[in-house]
């Protein structure tokens, strides 16, 4: 992995933010997998996103493509995490 951001973010996301009992650390999770499992998992995840965002019925130009799926997922995930954080602050959690 090129980025170490997940280490610090993992601690934040793990216990204090989403109530997990241990920190989420992508590097640690990936270290337990074989390289072929990681590559297959990437392809499977993109297929999952393709179905999630209904790319078979998307507007022309995006229909039938995988273009921008990870970026759309990252943006949506960030908005969900931000909304959840704001909501937890309002309820005092």
C-alpha cells in the first residue's frame, strides 16, 4: 500500500467513530491475503459497485462502464461518514 493514511484513520474509524471494538487498518487486513486474493477482490468489488450504482441503466457515456466508480463510492462514503459524525455530535454520542 502506498498510503499510510488508513493507520491514523483506522483508529478514528475503529473505536471512537463507528463503535467497532478494534481499529480498522486496511494494511493489516490486506497483509493477511495472498496477492491473487487482493487482485480478485478488487475486481469483485468493482463488479459490486457496478451493480450498486446500476451502471447497466446509467446515462449514456457511463452506461456499461466502470469509469469513476471508485471515485463515486469514495465521495458517497465520505458524505455518509460526515453526516454520521454530525448526527452523532448533535445527539451527544
